[in-house]
C-alpha cells in the first residue's frame, strides 16, 4: 500500500482537549491521510516522508473541530419569525409553515445551515429532522447530500411526529406521520444511510421529536428499533416549564421519569436542552449515561431558562453544545455557543464558578463527540484519531491583545477560521468554503424562503 500523504501544521498554539487538557504554546500536528499521526511541542519531527503540505500556524490556535449535537436545518428558511414567543406558542405559530416544506426547500436550508457552521469551525454536524409532509420528496436524502457536498462529518437524527392536535399534541393534524409509517421510514433511512465504521462520514439516529408531539408507543417502538439496528437515539427533553406541566397532566410524571418508562434513558441516548431538571433527574442521567445537547442561545431566545450544566458535568453526565434550529437561533453558528454557554451559565446558581473557557471549549469538541458516541474517533487532537482540525486566526485586532488563546477564542469576538480539515481534507480556507459556492447558497436559501412564505400565504 502507498504511504499516507502527510500535512504538517506547526508553530501554532495547540489546545488538544485530551483527557489532561494538554496545551502547547507553540507546537505541531501531523496529519497522515485521514488520521492524526502526531501532536507535540516545538517543531514537527525531522525526516517525515510524503509531506505534501506544510502550514505555518504562527498567530493561530489549533483545536479539534467543533461538534454540533442538536440542530434543525430546515428552519434556515423560517428565520426571524415569532421572535417574542415562548416555545409552545412559537411552535403553534410556525408548524403550519413548516408543514409545507418540500425537498428543494429542505436541500437549500440544509446547505445554508451547514455552510454557516462549517465556515465557523464545525467539522461534525447533526440535524434532527422531524417534519415529513406527504409528497414532499426525499428529505433525508437531500439533507445527507448537502452534508456530503459541504464536506462535514454528519449525523442525521431521523425524527418523527405522530401526536397531532386531535390527540392532544401541538402539531396540526396534516403535519404528522402515522406510527407505522414513521417507524418504517426511519428503519429504511438507517438501512440506506448509516455507516458504522470508525471513519464514517454519515450516521443515522432514531429521533422521535418530543413528548408533546409523539405517542408513547412511538417512543417505545422507536427505542426498540434503534437498539435492534445498533444506532443511537435522540429527542427533546425537559426544555420548558410548559413541557413539565404537559407531562404531569398527560402521563402523571415528569419528563425524565416518562422517558425512563419508555426505554429512553441509556448511554446510547442524548436529549436536547434538559433545562428543567431536578437533582433526581440529573442523577438518572448520570446513572444511565444519557447525554445532553446544551443549546444556550435557543434557550435564551425562547425564554426557556438556564440549564444546570455545571451540575450535569459534576454528576458525570455527557454534555455537548447545540445550535438548535435557526428559527430560534438566527445566527446558526456553533462557535458563538462556546461564549454563550459560559456567560449564560454564570447567570445561574454557580455564578462565576459555573464554567471556564476551557470547559466551554471541551463542551464544543470532546463533549459533543461523547454525546454523539464518537469520542474514540473525534473531539480531541490525539494520535490515531480522525483528522478533524481547525486553525483559528488569533493575531488580528479582535484577539491579538489577549495573551491566552483559548480565552480569546471563547470570550472574544468570533475568530476567523484560516483552515478547517475533516478526515484530513480541507473544507475551509481563509473563512470561505472550498467545495460549496456560498453566494449561490445564499441566493438559493432566499429563493426557497420566499417560495415557502408564498405557499403559506396562499393556503
């Protein structure tokens, strides 16, 4: 076999985010093929063969790629609506619009969502897509195609809803699937698209939407399906006080106890938000290894509250960061969530001791990898791991006077991405995508947003 071609990155500050939070004021990363071969202090080793590129990272911070653990790509074309609503009213306002999406809309929205994240340092993305109007086309395939074209590593959480208004849920009746159709389509999506290999670029999770849009039977059978197929499970949980009240009224118990009764706690499960959790809930997540996607900007936008992230971490719960849908986080950028996670959690009970800059970076990298079940493969810069690497430019006006580059990255302005690699392949150069035309994507998303608005008005 031919020797792997090498890319050598040197002279930059390195934050490995390994188990010891090893950092180098000036160090190197050697990429061989699609893996990280070596990381260390000083200059790269002499005598390396098959070096096809050397990158002088002076003035940069080199980190693992960011990992997004919760998103709804389709919402890119419904940004800026219902801006003063809490979650339930926001959903009621937007479900009628979302129920009219189709394949061209979803593809354009996925392109926009992925482009914004990738140019901001995300190398692993996920999308929780749960709206499948009849006759709308191959929505899962369109999302996966957009991710492949952008070049990011990707998890599709194939969502579903079968509890409509007539059943006591929030979605309109025409916006849901039947139990049988949802399960069959989810299984087909897993069988067609899930890759279980170490260096997989596409994986699929089973992801019924939420307690207030999904029947108990769909949750139970969804969990059984995921475990039979050997894939992960994802849903929304404990996002708002209204959800807590809904679960008590409908099921006679809180969200965490309800999820446990349906088979939805375990180390193959992660849930978005988890804002309204008591000590018993946190203990249950810690005991079972259930993960959390923390979405600070969306939680603030929808006035959901402040998740108990310091307490979750102290209990050993896996926690990553999520953008959430861009109808509740219009920027759609994960690197801003590093800063917002730190700042918003300091408004909670732990105040200035809630999170520090390195904990925030860990949430956005290794924490996310752990939540997605890929901590052995991505999330830190270590030999043998996949080469998902980002170079952040830290010597401009925005950051140059901050001595600590990790603090500069987390608390400073959004840092430019000079280079981003996924599986050893560069996808961003000097803040621009290499494999997708950003301007064309912007035009397409605007066209599809206007088309959706017209359809909604006509109906």
